[in-house]
C-alpha cells in the first residue's frame, strides 16, 4: 500500500468538484429507485458484482467461471429492467429550468372554468380525469385520444364527461389554455404500495404523473371525491378551493386566480339579522 500512496493525486479544487458531482449523481440514482421494485433488482445486481469480485480475489474458479457468463450482460439487463426509471430521470433532468429557460405559459385565468366543472362533476358523481400539461409534452398521450383543440370552458368539460357519451371514458388533456384532446389513454401506475381500492381512473392519473411533470385531477364515480395527483403521489378528498391551491402551487402561480368558488347553492336563502336585513355570505 505504501508504494501506491505516493501515486495518488493530491487534493485539488477540481478533484473536490469531481467528487461532489459523482456523489450527487449516485444520490439521485438511489432516490429514483428508492421504494420501488427496481431497488430490489439493483441490490441483486450489486450482490452478483460483489460475488464476482470475491471469486476473482479468492481464486474460486468455478464460481468465477459461472458469473463470467452473467456479469457481461448486466449492462444490457440494467437498460431493459430500468427503462422506465431511466426515462423518468432523463425527463426530470430535461424539465429543470436552467437559468430561467423553459418557463411555462400557463394562464391561471383558465383554471376557473376547470374548477367550476370539477365542482359540478363531483356533485353529480361523474367519473372525471383531467390532465394539465406543464413542461414535459404529452403529445404521445394526446395522439391516443380524440383531438379537440378547443378553448377551456365549464360547459364543454361537462359535456365531455357526460355519462354514456363517446368521450366519457379516458382522460382530457389540457395544454395551456386549451383542451387538446379527450378520451386519451394513459399509462397505469405499477406501484405496489398503492391501495387495491383505487380504480383504473386513479391509477392512470398517478401513472402519467410518474412519467411527466403534469398534474391530474380525478373525480371518483363511486364517491364523488376529488383527488389530485402529481409526481406519482395522490391526495384524495380535496375541496375545490384546495384543488385550486394545488394547481397554483404546481404551476408556480404567485398571484391568486381571479375567481370565486361559491360553496353554497344559490337557492339557499340568506341569513337575516334581527331587523330583517340579509347578512352577506362570506366567500373564500
């Protein structure tokens, strides 16, 4: 070991930067596979590599010969087994807004029509799945549905998800301030940790957010509960106001959306004071 120490390069600024970059890449790779089936596969691959190294070091020729037929194909196996994780990582890298480039052009004014439609669909317990595109394009999924290229409106969304109509099944994909397509097919999540009670609509909402940076809004056909999915996570039982807040936060809208959600039906009479004068309702 002593004759190897003098050959090691001394600590420099470039060496420190190099180590930090490698550590960051390793950390990101571990974060990608953490909590997934790919993590167990990666552990198995690492065990085989360690066994091969021990076999070479200890002179176990039989074990080394056996593993020598497997280890060379590990690189190809990693690409095949981790293709979804690799695609997801590259997509995350591509959606980073380096030096301010790649900013979205989401118009918060169009959120109001979506929230109003979601409120009515939830009250009627109509199954709904709306996907809002952010930086990563959803063209692949748009081409699987029916092209609309229509301006967002509450009435149009209610018509699309009307039970029994051709466009009811599938997802509506929104690009900026337009409805790009309806009846779109989305990839289903394969996360084994999810509850088995989640149906196909909720699994599709989660699946598309695992591959892209979009946001999905779901209305349950059985319960009428509103859910929001983003970055592979699903939050259930939200109110229209909470959905609006999550949309603004996801799209980094720093000013409030110019809309008011009236959570009380219009036919309920206003409360009156002792003199018989109506008391104004407070709106969020």
